[in-house]
C-alpha cells in the first residue's frame, strides 16, 4: 500500500527528462485559449492532472512507478516494443507493433517479454494478437522481395498505429497498413476497448436493434451527396457502374469498421476504394449523436 512518504520517495528518485520543461510549456500553450474561471482548488486539480499526463508521456519510468496510484493508474499507454524492418536495393519494409501498457502490466515487465503477457484479459489477448499479425505480415512481405527485385520493381510497405481516443475509460486504437507497389494499397482496422470492463466494443452492441444500419446509412449517403455538390474534388460512388465493375454505396455493413473519437462520437470508416476513388483515401464519417441517440443502448460510450 502506498503512503504519502513512500510515494514522495519514489517520485524524488526518478530522473527528470531534459525535455520536461518544453513538454509542459507545450501542453499548456495548446490550451491557452481556455478561460480559467474556476475556484482555486478546482483549477489547481486541473493543472495537477495536466502535469501528471505530461509526465506520464515523457517519462516511462515515472509511469511505471506510480501505475498503481489511484486515478493515475486508470490511464493506459500504447507503446512500440516490436519493430520489424528490412531494406534492400528495391524494397523497404517497416512494421511497428502496438503494445497496450496498463497499470497492471507495467512497461518494464512488458519490455522483458515483448508480448504483454503480464497483462490479463482482453489487453493480453490483443497484445498477443497484434504481435502475431505483425510477424505474419512481415514474413509475407519478405516472401515477396526476391520476385520484386528480380523483376526490377520497387516496394515500400509500412504498418503502424494511431490512437483516436484514450481517456481512461475507452481506448480507440487504429492499425494501418500502406503498401506501394505500382499502385498503393491502404487498409486500417480499429479496436475500441472498454478499459474498465475489459472488452472490445462491436457496432451492433452499441445499439438496441439493427435499425442503426439504415439510420447511419441514410446519414452517410446524404453527407456524401452534399460534399460532392459543394466540391467537385469530392467523389463517392453512389450509383452502380457495371461497365467499371463499381457498386454504388447503399448501406453500411452490420459490423462496419468504426471507432469512438475523443468527443465520444461514433465514426464510421471505409477502406480505400470501397466507396470512392483511391485519391479519396479511406473515408470516415463522424455521426452526430442526435442522429442515433434514440437507438443507443445507453450513453456509456457515445455521448
């Protein structure tokens, strides 16, 4: 059990990063537009929390040392502990594997195993899944190298991750893959995790019934139409084009790719080429909560 004295000793024994001052200034400058009109006690708590979050991100040692302190331990981090890379005359492969670090696992323990086995439940399962998928992807890409180089071709393949939300209650983590070999292949998959209850959210699980499919599809169709009307550079496939073997967008899948963003809004995602030309990338549509509020099972996740 932590006492105030043991906590003080632990903190004082941690080296302060050289970049700490700049990180703190940067963090506060990003929020300088906020009006500090709270009473002193509330404002002080907010400042302390902001400082704590900065410290957690610039000092892994500090994050591990105070991981089981109430409140601070509720936050998780995503780090890269496995990177697979290979470069030849005509190819470059770089695969980064995300590892979810919790107060339970700690970075030091995970760094030793590289798999996150010290975590439990869904976090451990995801860490192991991410590592195995990265290994399989890397092996597959390496297998393509001899043929590509024999034909005088060039390939660049990269995989990494992006965090869309991490507020201590939910973590929305996207893993992307981009491969350039003549044309460009691009995919991104998301996991939105309930950190308190330790499970991965599904799109159907957010709603009371399947009425969400039509409601969201109608909103996205309308948004696509409005975007194209306002900008000639915005193009979506809304009509079937049999000549080019293109099917126009009509409805989302029941398990359409999605994530929940920092504002706790639902974002529906599409793969590159699935609903639009390649130059449109991987389209995303943020769904206003008022469009779907009456269909949600609750407000725990989407607000």
